[in-house]
């Protein structure tokens, strides 16, 4: 029962970004592996920073918020880079 709130926060992030999650490898499929690496590093860094900032004050809820924010960054980045680099509108 204590994990209800962190689980709800994390599932909210997944639900919010679910339309774009299947396309996270669009840059690889379009022949741009270097840009895919930039995308992945950016998402990992955003998760690291969000968790570094949010876990100390919020604990488990902060970890869920950090992961959810990283998913939002992932969706925004795949849309932006997909359009700019691969010419794909997502």
C-alpha cells in the first residue's frame, strides 16, 4: 500500500508518453546512430539530474517523478530530433 503514490506517478509518466515510446529508435532506423546516441545520453542525463534533485527531499515519490520526467524528456526529444534529423513527424 505505501507504494501506491509512487506507482501512480510513474504510471502517469508512462501513460503520458506512451504514444511516442514505440518510436524511441527512429533515429537508428533512419540511419543516424550518432544522433540516437546523443538522444540516449540526453535522456539518461535528464534522469540522473532529476533523481539527484528529487530523491533527497521526496524519497520514493521523487524517484518516480524523476523517472516520469525522464520519460517526458524522452518523448519530447524523440519528436524534436525525429523531425529535425530524420524528417519524421511523430
